[in-house]
């Protein structure tokens, strides 16, 4: 049946298109396109409201386990600069505070306040979680499975392609402005 020959069908098509346009414009992934790696929901650090990682489908991700009382904690500043520099091109830094190395003892509110007040962190941060071992959250279990490596310490980084595949892992020693890391991010951002 030709939708244009039937006025009701044509109206329905137009209404559906108008309803779907705002979701597409907001960067929401079309139904069924969320990679398996991102099919998880975590509580947002600031208010503990559930957030689906599918909202980051089609973006390049730098997933980082973080801590407030670590020698690498100043990397928050560099991660925020990286996020701000490449956000418009599709990079999202995702922070997951963890006490797996006994350097993140605060509550989610204390961690959120520390990150914002000390380093001006604006990139998405999630509630404190385990990132290694049998208690690791499902995202970090999958990141470890894809790379063969769980985080060795705080500020371990996983670079994830727009298709939801881990393309590289970086040690805590790799600073956010490291030339190899930046080059790999730019390479992923250049792929469509």
C-alpha cells in the first residue's frame, strides 16, 4: 500500500518522523544499535539516578577507573581537558570511581564534590564500583575479557571505538595528554 495514497498513513508517517526527530537530534542511539559492551545501566555519581550506557552508542569512549586519594588523581584535570577538547567530535570520557586499591573511601556525594570542586570534572562519572576480580561490574568484566587485562591500578584507561569494541588499553602511567593516546583517540574520531 502506498502511504502517500492513504491520507491516514501519510499523517501517521509524518507524526512518527516528527516524534523521532528530537531523540535522534539528542544523540540517542536508534533502537537495536547499542553494542553489547554498552548494554549496561549504572547509577550516575552525582545523584545515583540510573544511566544507560547505550546513550553513548556511536561515540568514542575513554573508560577510566578513578580514585580520589591516589598519586594519579591529578589526571582528572587532564581527562577533563581531553573530554572538553574532543567532545564535539564525539569523545566521551567515562569515570568509574573504585576502592579496589583502597584509595577511594568516600561516599558518592563526597567523590562527586571532590571531582567537581578540585578538578572541575564535567565528564560523566558513575557511582563507586568494583572494577576487577569477581566483584567487577559487568562493563569492566567485559573490558578485561576483550583486552586480557583488568585494571592494574587506578586511572587505567580503555579506548572504545564507535562500534563498541575495545581498541586499546593504557596503564595508569599514561597521562591523558600522552601523544600515543591522543593519536589513537584522533584516529578513532576520524572513523565514521
